[in-house]
C-alpha cells in the first residue's frame, strides 16, 4: 500500500468534487460533467478507472472511484446518513464483478473517500455524495458507505517533530507556563477560537535500550516501597500484580549516566515527577 499515492488520490478526488460543488452534496449534475471529470463513466455499478487507480493499494487492481445507486436492480438501503450497498452480481462476461468488489475493498482498506451517485429530483440529472466505506462484509456481500463532509479531503501529512521526548515535554511545559501568566478570560477566549481536534505530529524520539535486568532488580530491592519518600507504592499493576514503582536514573542517561544498579532508584510516580520537574 503506497501512502503517498493514497494521499495524492484523496487530494485528486477533492479537486474533482470541488469542480462540481463547494458544499457537502452536489445536486443536479449532468452525466456529461461526471464523465468529463472522471467521477463516473460507463454503465457499471462501480466505477474504478483502473488505468488511473491501479497500484495505489494493489499492483493487480484499482480503487473504486464511485458507485451508481439507481434503486432499480438492487435493494440498496439509501438514507440521508449513507447507503448499504449490495456487491455487484451480474451476468457480464469475465471477472468484472470480482474486480469491482476488490476495488471496493481496496477503497475500504485505504480509507479513500468515493462518490455515491444517485438520481436527482430531475431524473435526467444526478446528485453526488461523498462517502467512506465503514464496513465491508464479504459474507453478506454488502458494504456500508457513510456520507461524510468535504473535510475528508483534508489529508495534510502530520508534521515531523525532531525532538527527544524530554525536549518535547520541556517545550510543552514552557507553553503551559506562558499560558498561566495570562488571565483566565484571555485563555478562555483562545480556547473557544482553537481547533478542538489536535493536530497530529510524527515525533522523532531518541531513546536508550535499557537493561531490563537492572529495572527488575531495582524493583525487587525496593520491595514495593518508594526509595525517595519511603511510602508504599500507590497501586498494584494489572499486568503482573506487583506494586507500581518507576525506575529513575539518578544521573540521566542523556547526561552520560550509567544504566546500572548504582545509578537507579525505584520511586513512586509523584517522586519521579518531582525529580524531573520539581
């Protein structure tokens, strides 16, 4: 699966849709427009455009570009929210049905939006929804396609942040400190104006391959008691039923400290945070 090609194909489909509308549903589109743009062509229920979409997900098959819902040959359950689409089952020669079903599956696996075309109030024209295949059921030979908004075409790649985890935490902590010196009213104003869905980033993290024996021995020696505040561990781990403590390097590895028993202590989460931020 080619992630770059998937991104490019989603962006291409966004441009096609913007050529017929700037809202979430295109109403009253002519068949000529759909053919000219490559949104749909031919008499098939599933339009693939194999020449253009082969290789995006598989070298052997294309990706569904659109489906045509007429309500005539299949019992597709069409609503304002989406469509339960029956797999094609025709008497055409060759492997047309099989290829179209595979193209739908490729669309589902790559999370590429497709166009759902239906009749307009004027029967000579067509309406076009944007859809995402949420369920692909090979057993019952159906796919559920949910209608979605134009936002689905926004596929900006996550930003690559070349920070160590410690640097990232320090930078974020500095931003929080900066926010804390402003007034609550200003913070709330910025919160209201902010995007409530955080931007994704790809974080490049440098880390150290620690010795698990050092961690295990340090925990064994602590026997469930924090070596800083000398209080019992705050809770029991689900994974192994042992008291939860964290093994802290007295001289950080990033500053040349050794990964040895002499340079670690098993401490509770509060004391660990205090060591780093207190």
